[in-house]
């Protein structure tokens, strides 16, 4: 039985406790040789409700009125409450950086088997202390590579779960806005694997607007097929190594901004360059008036802010096909936009080198 709590959620004061960002959180697995994943058994239902909360979670049926005794799925603050509870149970383990908690998912990583067993024992001891139940069929103990949070993860790379993509590919082309939003939501979850996703999906998002009639034109069908193909061909992302430099390829055009963060890592005893993540966004109406040089500067600033988690404190190279970026950033009498951009960029100047490379580098 599932309750419809939409009305209650409307009047619920939001709990702003932060939920971790999945892609950034999974980078903690970098260099791990052993990984364990566990899942709490019906996690929300392991939380007993307070008496005053039970009254608000009543369900009226033809058989009578029922009250939830434990926290149900579908209430607004359930994920934040559960994340706070889990973080409170494992504060030391989380601060040491080898434990990942994403709501009811638990991931342990180590670089040696003996250490992994020790850490697993610590986690299971605390699980037993608080009488938490773990779903054994969803446990994976001591793997080099496994499925976690919708990805295929290892200490070296991060990949899309191809089984989930295969299910998506069996579905027919969306016939209405609801189906299109479902498709875009799935693709957006993996947008860090998809180069220029926001630009590819621009026309598809447009027909999901309430003021727009849903119509799959040839242009939109092509965009839909490109995203489907991108999901099937998405490359493995390298786990970032903060001890070596990054390469940031940036490019701006009339449709949007895009960047690819790369690193050169030793793979199979050979130096190999590969992507760490891709980011992109559509340009705003006010930004459409910018010239090519201004647009490239906007692109650089937005991407520095967006990728701060990766590049803060790291040495990195910015590769751009716009030769005037350097001169614009050194303007002595900048306008208000350029002044703000210069302030943002100065934060990275000591570790950042801008390199010009002719041609469309973002292909």
C-alpha cells in the first residue's frame, strides 16, 4: 500500500539537510582496490514515527482508516532525515574518508584486504548497535568493481550501468511531455558522462514547457537519437588523481557552454589521456548578445565555478580555441561583467595556465 502525501508535502517545512552529490561522492573510491556495498533493508521503514507524526500520515481506504507506524516513502523530508540519521551513526568513519553514505546505501573502500576486513567489521558493529537491518541480497563484499548508485565503479574508473541503458533503449520514442521528461531525467542523471548534453537536449527540454505544444519534429527526433547513442557509447570516466595536473577543454557557441575535464594517467603502464567529467549548459537570453571572446570568458568562469570540487588546489591547464581570452582577462578598464570574471579567475591564477589551440577542440 502506498500513500499519496502530495497535499501534506505542500505544507511541510523543508528540511535543508544536504544530500551528497553522487558523482563527487563516488570520487572517494579513487585508487581503492576493494569495495563493499550494502543497502539497508527497507531503510525508511526502520524509523519509528513519533505519535504526532502518525496522525498526519493516515490513509483512508474502503476498509477503514490506517496510520503508518514507521516512516513511509513519499514524504518530503524522509531522505534528508534518513541522511542525517546515517551521518550521525557513522561520524568518525565518514570523516576518515573511506565510508560513503547515500541515504540508505553504504559503500566501504580500502587499498588492502586486511584493512578492508577491519573497516567492514567496524561498520557492521555499529549497524548491530543501532539494530539496523541490512538487505543481504543487495550486499557485495570486497569487489574490485561493482554496481553502486546507478554506476559501475572501481578504484580506476566510473561507468554507466549498461543494463539500465538497455532497458531505456527498449522503450519507444516519447509520445507526450511526461514520457519525454522521464527520458531526459534518466539521461541527465548521467550527464557527466555525456559531452554537450545540455546542448543536445535543448530542443527536447523546450517542448516540455507548459506553454509549448508537444511535437516531435525531425530536428527533435535527431536530438533524441543522438542522446540515446551517447548513452550507449559513453566513455568510462577516470577517477580523479589530485596528485597530477588536470586539463580543462572549454568551448562556447550560440547554443551553449561546454567543457571536458581530462587527466593523463598511467593505464596498463602507458600514459593515457581520458575524461574525468563533462559539463554543459544552455546560454541565457541575456548572454546571447555576447561576442565570441566574451562568451568564451563566460564559459571559463562558469566552468571554474562548476568544477571547483575537482580543480581547487590542483594544477591545471585550460585549453581554448579563442586566442583573445588572455587579453580580455588582463583588461585594465573592464566592464562590470569582466571585473567579476577577473575576480573569480584570480582565485585560480597561481595553478592555472591558459593555452590556445586552434580549431574546434571540443569535438
